[in-house]
C-alpha cells in the first residue's frame, strides 16, 4: 500500500508558555503541503524499515509507529516499510512526523482496523508533538503541545517556495534558547479568520513565528534567505516550525520559477497547500 507522507509548514507559530515538563504550550496555524515522502507498506515476516536511498537510524519515527500500532491494537502481523525521502531533515517541515503518520494510516488500512483519524491522532502524540497534525492532514489551528487539532476550511490560493540552508536546526535547541518574553507572538485567531475569509493581506501581515529569533541565532543564514527572497519580490517569508526551512509566499508562479533559476540554495522546492489528505 502506497501513501503520501505530507510535509507541513507553520504559517504561524505562537509559543504561549513553558510547561513544567519542559514542553511548551503552542498555538499554531499548520498547513499540509503538496510535497511528500512516498511510503510503501506491506505485510512481512518481520518488522523492517528501509529507505530507497540513504540510511535511517535503527530507531526512527516509522519503527515507533509500527511498535505503537502493534502494542495498542494487539496486532500479530509484521510490516515492511520502504520510504522514498524527499522532505529534508531538521527543516521544520515535519518529515519524520509525516512518515510516522503515514505508517499509522497504512497499518490501519492494511489490517482493516477502521480506527478513526481522531483516535489515531490522539494516540500518535506518543511519537512526537507534530504527528497528530500529520495524521489529520488538513489546514488547522493546532494547540496544546500539538495534540489539539481544529481543522479550518480555507482556500489557500497562494504559491509557496521552500528554501532550506545546508545547516538544520535542532528542535530542542531552538526551544531551549527561546526568550518567551522577547519573541514574536502572532495573533492566531486573527490569522485563522483571515484564512477563512481568504484575506491574503492580513495573512502576510500577521503571520509570525515565536521560534524564528532563537533559530536565527543558531543558523544566521535563515535571515539572509528571508531578506533575499523578500528583495526578489516575494510578498512574505518566514521560517517554518523550529527551522531551518523558510517558506516564501506569492501568487505569481513566474516569480517562483525565476527565483528557482536565480538562487543556488542547498534545497529549493515549489509547492502549494495540499488539497487532499493522503
Ligand atoms: O515531540 P517531539 O519529539 O517532536 O519534540 C521535540 C522537542 O521539541 C522536544 O523534546 C521539546 O524540546 C520541543 N518541544 C517543545 N514543546 C512542544 C513541542 C516540542 O518544547 N510543544
């Protein structure tokens, strides 16, 4: 069975507070992209996760997803997953989380378990805070540590250019160096309303990321990329998640093509918001 493990962006990310367990209360607008890893999952004699190209640590989000599904639903079967990775690591695009979500959906379907997306999402937070959103796979306001998902009905008729510098950002590191009192705090309700009413100018004026400043200190190239993309003519540029990928917005497809030709960044990809889940 073949599935798409879709990347996401955080159109906006507000860190509300630091919790006593070290995690942070967040409010985010998350959008699934038409950019994905390909996940192929079949029954097998033993549990196995392989990449078509490259190597993956012995324990990874996909092995965790298999173990969690087997343990929770008392499954006797084993599964082989072959993943074709396109989403870069340490980018803030939820590549690992998307892979885990796809494996959970794959096992649900292969074994005909008929578990609802909501139940799978609630379970999936055990793998990581971004996995519940990836399980639901729709534009959403996401809160808590990432487990509360409120889907939004929106058009999102803009084009995105993803640009990632060579250096990634470690998520724990970005959270650790964050100054909650000094960082940006986007108004998530305002941006949600702007998405619903397709008010592009409010979207680009109000969207911010609380983690951007701390990530910029770790990887200063993020700031250079943003400046260059804005100077090139994009309407908006912001880091996604804890970085280091930047997304730039425009409604002009030619501008994206020109930017792809003009710049020589480590990773560039033209995409749109996904119109269907998996
Ligand atoms: O849950 P996940 O493993 O994806 O989170 C990676 C790290 O990001 C955590 O160890 C934590 O440092 C940080 N994090 C956080 N608050 C969140 C989500 C992640 O502090 N809501």
